[in-house]
C-alpha cells in the first residue's frame, strides 16, 4: 500500500553535472599507474638478471609493496577522498587491493624460491635464506600475516567471524607492513642500489604512513579537542528509537553535511571503547549534531541510557552521500527502515523538487515520520509511504520493481536518486533504476551497514 502526501511543485533551479567522483577516481588511477610505471623503471634500471623466475619474483614483490602503500592511502579516511568517493567505494577498492597484495606476495615467495632452488628444492631454499640472509625471516613473518589476513577476508571466512575478531586480525597488517619495509631496506636491490630508488621508496612510505596518521589519528584528535563534543539531550522517538543531540564549540566550522555519518564514542567507563557509526538525522545547523539510533544490538540499545553532559569522541564526518553529488535539478530520496535518518537530513539541504519514498513494512515503524511530513509541507515536496510485505505484488508488479517505481515517480529518469536502507532493498531499487535506464551517475546508494 502507498500513502501519498503531496503539495504543489515549485520551480527547481537548473542542475549541472558535478565532476567530484570522476576527479577522485581519476586521481587514484593516475597515482597508482604512474607509481607502477616508475617502479617498473626503477626495477629495469637496477639491472635484470638472466633468471626469469627470480626477476618475476622481484617484480611481484615490488608491486606488492606498492599495493601496500596504496592500501594505506585508501584506509587513511582522508576528507578529500572520502567526501568524493564515500566509504562504500573506498571499501570496495580496499578489498580488491587487499587481494592484489595477497597474490603478489604469493608470487614473490614462489618465484624467488623456485628460481633460486637447488637440488634440495624450494622449501630448503626458503629455509636457507631465512637463516643466512638478513631481513628474510622478517619478510616471512610479514608474508604469513598477510596470508592470514587475506584468508579471513574471504567471504566464506568473513561470515563466520565476529566483526571485532576480524578487525583485530586486520590490525596486524600494520605489523606486516613494517616488517616488509625493513626487509625491503635490508635486501631490496632496487631499493639500495640507486639514490633515486631509495628516495622514491622512503618518500612513498612516508606519504602513505603519514596519510594514515593524519586521517586516523591527528585529525580526529584535533577536531575533538577543538569542538569539545558533549551530549546535550537524549530524546525517545519510539519504544526502540532514540535521538541524541550533541553540542560543541564552533560546530559551524566542522564542515559536516547532511547525509554524512560519524563514528561516535560516548566516553563512559563501560562504552569508551565502542565506536558506533550513525548518520546525522538532521542537517548540521552550527548549534548541535543529531543522531538517531534504533535498538538493533546491545551497542545501539544502550545509547538511550547515555547521560546528558557525557563527553563524546566523534570521528568524522564521513561519506559521499551528500548534495555535493547532485547532478539534476530534482531528486528522489528512497529510505528503508532506519535508513530514513540520512534521508531526513538530506531533505533539508537538497535542491529542487523532491519526492521521498519511505519503505516500511508497517506504518507504525516509520521513524521520524512527523518530522518528514513537516519538511515535505514546508518545501512543497511529495512523500510516498510504501508499506506492506516485501513479497507483495501491486497492480504494477513488485513494490520496488521498475514498473511500480515509475508509477510512483513518473519522471524518475530526470532525477538524482539517493537510496539508504537494508542491502536487499537498496539492491532492488538499484536494479529497477538500471532497468529503467537511469544513468549511473544519478544513482547514489549508501549501504545500510556502513551508514548506521
């Protein structure tokens, strides 16, 4: 069933394509390819021997080191990249880069071992190098760590591990990178035999590690020292939903946008170590930040018990789910369940005429509905509350199928579409938009697991 609240359409400002995502992607590709080409040049300049297996082993090791440095750049949460690509896209790049590192280092070990193997075989050669050559044992420890991280990152293993366990194992990657670098310094001919190569690798690792320290340590510490976040109010929205208002100093200079999220730590003796990702459920106004949490687990359920005045350590803002990427004069906002929180914030900032599709099984589950209705009235937008079973078939087919979607929003092809909700709902809407021929640059999806 669909309930519609509609008001007269007001003229929309002219839209224009924004190059932010294209520029960020192109920048990453250029950075990676240019460095790969330079690493190849340094390899050739250092001298190529007659043993082809050893040559392949050396080259895959160098490419693996470059991929490690690139991986650090991806996980640094640098604001310029994050606001243009978003954590979803960076996470996808991170995953593929991780498996690239895995296979490059497998090739490095195998090619070197077989290329140098004598009559006793490759295993004996590995043992010999580990006991006789400086830095090889450290390299083998680093290799073993990367192999473990790669295995636990595979889908079949990831599903069986708790997030905390998976994350803890991943932290050992930093140990592996340190060990791999010391190995490169000790025995890497491409590193040691040329002043240019030495300067290049030191510069690359300095930039990569510096990016992590800046984005993951220095910037969050500085922001929290500057803004002094504290809980100002805790307001129940429903029996299992609560909004938390966070105040601080100079919030107008924080740079947060509607649609973004923070990693929130409420600094109490039993919660300081837990970081919960929640989207802003209201557009930043310079006076407070608001998050709205549904009791989906023990962490989010306990938020209702946070006391006014509690210090908050907030990391962010993160995410590219913002009006920065609006390309058309008008917009369609699609929310599922508590995915309404960033959509509700976007409704305050987004340009042009707006249609909101709010998907819930039961109208009583529609979080922040009164606020949404008020915003719809104030900006002459349209709200369509789509309720019922996900398996329900309407006169126009499935609830979120292409025929029903175009029936609800006839001009959907001429709108930017922002989607946030459970993965199943998000995937269904994206497929329908693809079938309707909506260009990919007009579709902006925030995955539920990362946004909340």
